[in-house]
């Protein structure tokens, strides 16, 4: 199984990160560094190219990456897993408008016009939502309420925005993928 992992805002793809290393135990993980200060169209094009180039079977993303996992999964028909996803980026990104520093000490400038391009999380596609109740950045109860009407949502006690339950979620992710494979008829590779 080829997995596209999409990181969150202010981060970058790191093959040695704990999340990627854990996900490598269930599939081959690919990723790209996404500059969320770019237009929605530019980010979508970058992720579409990665999906095609790496023959992606499953999209997994965290926070803003979870938003994009949903968007790309719904558009491409590829199942997705959204971990502590941003469900209303045009609101949650407001606090980052202007100049700032990424978590890797790289300066950025996020324009208001870019933030205004975002729509809400789509209630479409074949998705699994994983939430930590201790998420201090995004409201997990609001996310659960909104998304549980359309997707399977697994909520874990405590944790945080970085999501501390990935290791115990691996069997859930594998089961979700195998069910989606049966429903959509994907190859077993």
C-alpha cells in the first residue's frame, strides 16, 4: 500500500519523523513539503502530482494535512485518514496571517487572500477521522459532532494536537483501508 502523508501547517515532510516511521510499518510512505502560504490551487496541484507520481492508495494527513487529505481523497476517490483535522481553515488560519516562523525556523508570510480561498472540510469521500480529546489547537468535540454524521470517527482520551495515539491506530487504519479496498475494488498491492 502506497501512503501519501500530508503534514500540518508550519511543518515539513520528514521521512524520519515518528509518524512517518510508524506509518511505514503498514505501507510505503511518500510525502512532499507543502507551503500552505501558497494558493489553494498551487497546493492542490502539488498534491495531485504526488498522488499520481507515487501511485497513492491511501492519503493520511494531520491538522491542515488532514483537511487536505479529505479534499484530495474526495476529489480523487482515494480513501483518506484525517488526524485532528482542520475543519474550517479560513477561521483557524486567521491567527497566522502575516509574517511568522515555521516549526523548522523558516520565515513565512501568509496572506489574508490565501486564507480566504479555503472552504470548509468536505462531507464527501471515503474517510476515517482520528481525534485526540486533548487537542489544544482544534476543538475535537466540534469536529466529532460535524464529521461523525458522514465518516467513521475514532476518539481517543487525552492526547494532544500532535496526536499521541498513532501506534494504537495502525490496526484501525489498516482495517479501514481493507474495507475501502473491498468497497472500491482497489488492488491489494
